[in-house]
C-alpha cells in the first residue's frame, strides 16, 4: 500500500470523500498519534 501511494503521479490538493471511503477502513485517535487502518490491512501511525 505504501509503495502504491508513493508511486502515484498526482498530489491531492483537496479532501476526496470517495477516495477515503474506498481506501480507509478506520482511523483510531490516541493522545499523541492517529492510527490509519487501510482496507488492505496496512496500518500507519501518524504522530500529532
């Protein structure tokens, strides 16, 4: 999933609801990070 996202030739300039609903299963919010779980099963932590 990470390789796929890094290989995309365009940058997102605005929020795309349809894209989010197709790719993301859930986002879990913690005190210091977000955990994004993609439908593919890949999880990414984002420090906040």
